[in-house]
């Protein structure tokens, strides 16, 4: 345990504040937060919420990743590491739609099969597999798009947009937010070249996630509103309903980050009205929307507002179906862990993290909230338990 007792994020905030010549009082005023909150975070007496990290990053004129120090474990990654394929994907992103790509032609039908594999890997949180497949797939899709006839061009653009959306999620989960920004921009541009309004709305849904990560909550809500307008143009009523519901859920988290309880609850209520059986199995446009996802967000919203008591009370009434997508159930247990921590039950917080690890190991290992929760657990006890020490080591967390 560090001499300063601070969490890694708390130490980093203190370092950046001093580098920028700011006092705790001055930083608090600029970030519009309390001096007491900054003092407690830097001392390790309080975990920094994502909203707090975003506010302080803006006030210090740094990226959020400068504070969270993501991506974790990316430097000098071994060939077996989850991070090993990221450099190859970075190169493919830089190449983009190079018209002279030296790859053989493949049919759109063949490429569609490979894109479907990304969707299933994403559902199972096998994001490292997604990252490994993307460089070659993106090059072939760009070649197909460049060579496509006028009739096929919109279809190729939609496939590319879908693939870039999976790149956004994979890179985001592994902590490469700078590359996720680039993939997000490509996804939105290509979606607009297609004929499917729901593909464009999905790209905006992903864009709202990027804005959420950056702390641009009002801009994120504007992206949600734009997407809702586009959804109304879709002929597929069932898919449109699911996508509209997913947009409401993302809006609920954005509103929660803004501490707007009424707006967050309104988004949740709208999502509940749109939830119907079999939506999750259909997994329209990779949204995984359905009644279970609504329940998961019922817990996530109070966690975002640092209300652990409400989160654990709601969780007591929820039992996730066994066929819930690992990407969703894993996130649920990560949120519930933070809920138990806020509620004051450290034992159950660690239990929830271990459940998340069993369901979605990659998601759990690289989630910044997990890292901060483990750090908070470590500084709460004079002697760290063996189970906590092992979990921290598995995550690569220094305590």
C-alpha cells in the first residue's frame, strides 16, 4: 500500500494539479466541485466517480486517460496479451480507405459472415478477438467499398460502419480511447453513406458513448436526440423499437452523470415501455436491448450518482436470466460492486467483482471502475486480504 494511502487516480489528480500550478481550492472552483471532494479523493478517502474524473480533466485541460492512465498493460505487451493486436489495428486505422490497398477482392456476402462473428464476440466480451480480426477485415471491406458498383456501395458502406462500431467498443474496452475516437468518426461518416437509417442511429448511439467517456454529457444527449429522429425513418418496426430503447438507456446514464435524477428516471421509464420479450436474443444492431438490460440500468443509474444504497436495494429485486449477454451481466456486477462499496460493504463489493471476473474477464480486467474500486478496497483495510491481493494482481493493479 502506498505511503500516501491515495488511490492511483487520487495520486494522479494531485500530480497533475501540481504540474499545472493549481491549488485544491482553485481546481475545485474551476471544476465546479467541492474542495472537500478533491481533498478526500487525493487522500484516498473517497473514490473518484467517472463524472468527477471528467470534470477534473476538463478543469486541468488534460485527457481523461491522463488521469486514469489507460490503456492498462498496453506497453511492451506480450504476444499473448489482450493488447497485442492493437498496434496492427492502429496501422489499419491510419491507412483507412487507401484506394491502392493490396488485398485480394472478397464478396460482400463473405465479408458479412465475418462481421457477424464480430457481433457474437462483442456479445461475449471477447474484445481481444475482435481487435485481432479487425485489421484484415477492415482492409478487405475498404477494398470492397472502393470497388463496389453504385448499387452495392451503400451496402458496403453499412458493413464498414458496423465494423467500425465494433472497433469503437473493442478499443474502448481495452482503454484506447484515442483510437476509439477515430473509429467512431469513421463509423458515423460511413453510416451516412448507406441507406439504412438504423445503421446511422446506431453510429450515433456509439458516438454518445464516446461523448460519455469524455464527460461531454449534454453533447451526448444531443447525439441521442439526433439518433431518435433518424430511428423514426426506419421501416423495421421491431428493430427500431429496440434501438430506440437502447438510446433511452444510454440517455439515462448521461443524465445520471449530470446528476439529473428526474431525466434519468424518465429515460428509464421510456426504455421500460419499449422493452419486449426476445429483443435480447435478436440483439438488433448489437444493442443487446431488452427487459434485462433495463433492469441492469436501474442499478447502474444510482451507482453513477454515488447512491449505493438505492443501487443494492434495486439489485435485491433483480435476478439476471442465465442467457444474459456476458457483456451486460459482467457490467452489472461491476456496477453492483461499486454499489456495495458506496453502501459500505467491502466484502460484498469484492464478491461482486469476482462474479464479474468469472462472467466477463476481459471487461473486468480493463474496466477503470474496477481498478478504482480495488484501490479503494485496498486502502480501506489495514491489512489487505489474500483474495483482494490476488484479484489486484490479476488486474495488474499496484496497491
